[in-house]
C-alpha cells in the first residue's frame, strides 16, 4: 500500500468542492507523492477519475467504505 504524503478530508462537501480542494492539496506535495482524499459525495467517484485524466495525475486507488469514498492520487 502506498503511504499518503498528505490526507484531505472532503466529507460533507458537494461538487465541485472536493475537486477544488484536491487540486489545492496536490499543489502542496511533490511529484510522485500520494494524496489520500476522503469524500462523501457519490459524484466524486466519476469526478476524481475525470480530474486525474484531465490533469495527468494518476488515480492509484478508488475505494468505497461504509459511508465515504477514498481515493489515492499520485501527483504527476
């Protein structure tokens, strides 16, 4: 399992806030580091995949837990 350099809790936020906060958090870490994002917005599953594809960052993992979604994003 990749160790996250930074963790972002975006639970309780609706689109587009999780993506905006993810973009900001990615700016705080170095290329190759992992950002772990937790969101409660079901739309974030599709949004994170599209965001990573659009920005060139790598979606390492996308998991659903009991009432949230956890994403591991490797900064390009």
